[in-house]
C-alpha cells in the first residue's frame, strides 16, 4: 500500500510538486480579477461653508467688500459682471494675490448644474482661496 | 507544500472579496464632476457621512434613498452622536440641478453642520 502510493507520487515529476494545475488556477484567478477590477479614480474634496439660516437674511443686503460669484444655468457673473471661466480665473488670481482669506460668496441658482458649481470651486481651489460660502438663490 | 498553498489561496480570495464589499456602499452610476486642482483625499475620517445625489436629484446614503426631511432627521442624530465636527461629503452627479444639492445642504445646515465637502474626481484612472 505504502509502496504503491510512493510509486504514484514519483511517477509524475520526479518527486516534486506538480505545478501545472496550480498555474492554471492562478492564471484563471488573475484573469478574473483583471477583468472585473475597475480602475479607481483619484478623488478630491472641495470644502465650502454654508451660512446659517439666520445670517442668511443679513447677507442678502450684501456687504460691499465681499466678492460675489453668481452661477446661472447659462453662465457666471462676478459682482454682477458676466464673465467667462478664463476671465474669472484671472480675476480670482488677482484677488488671491491681495488676500487669500477673504470670503467669496458663491450664489448658485436653483436650476444651474452642480458641475458648474464644482468648476467654480475648483478655480477657487486652484487660486488658493479658502473661505468659500455657498448660497442658493432661486 | 500543497495544503499550505491551498490555505494561502483561500485567504487571498477571502480578502479580495471582502475588500470589494466595502466599496459596494457607493453608487457607481453617479458621474462626479472633474476638479483637477482640488486637494486630493488622503485619509478618510471614519465618522464621515457620504450623502449621494444622483442625476435625477434623488438623495441617498449608502444606497438607501430618502427624502430631505428624513435626511435632516438622520443628520440631527449624527450631530447628537458625534458632535458638529462630523465631516459631510456630498457626492452629487455633475448633471444634477443645484436645487437637489441645496436640499441636502439645507438639511445639514438645519442640523448644525455648516461645513460640507463636495466630492469630485481629481484624476481619472485609465
């Protein structure tokens, strides 16, 4: 009995572990994971603050020194002046040169797309402005 | 040798499958907007609450859809449990209208969370 077993073992590949089956399985696993795996995007977070409901009424009277960016479904304005994205970037760079901690008020219209808000926030992040306040308008 | 390889494979498969499960909680159909200049996410706070808004404007946490009022209840409970320093991350689809995002932000503000983060893609993989 014992001798027969040893004979069967040694009949394969001179007493060593038979790798062929294992390699088959490993390749199957490798291919399975390569196919099912989805590459993970690098994520980023954009911090904003939101005025509390009580201070919202006060801020509606708009302190003169604040920068107001408005986002509409069809464009952007800075202090009521319509601007394109590249023009806004230029302005923000200049503003950031003066003071990085000044509050930027971003007023977002209800029907505008979230993408546009993220675009503006990204520009602010690029220029280094950190005090961002998002206000929703109708 | 053979039993050891068997066990090691079992372990590898176990960890790969369970690591996958942790990602199931997020909605893959949400297409985040791009923000190439924002600061990348390095460490995640374990208390972090991720609120998702899909392109239909529906609000969900961990694939559970809810109304804005219910979200307020959830956020109030979160604040009661962990304080006002809980990080809130809003994962909103790029095509969502702002009003849906506003509802989420209003619910957070009412619950006492003034700081929120928007999730965006810094760099697309592949």
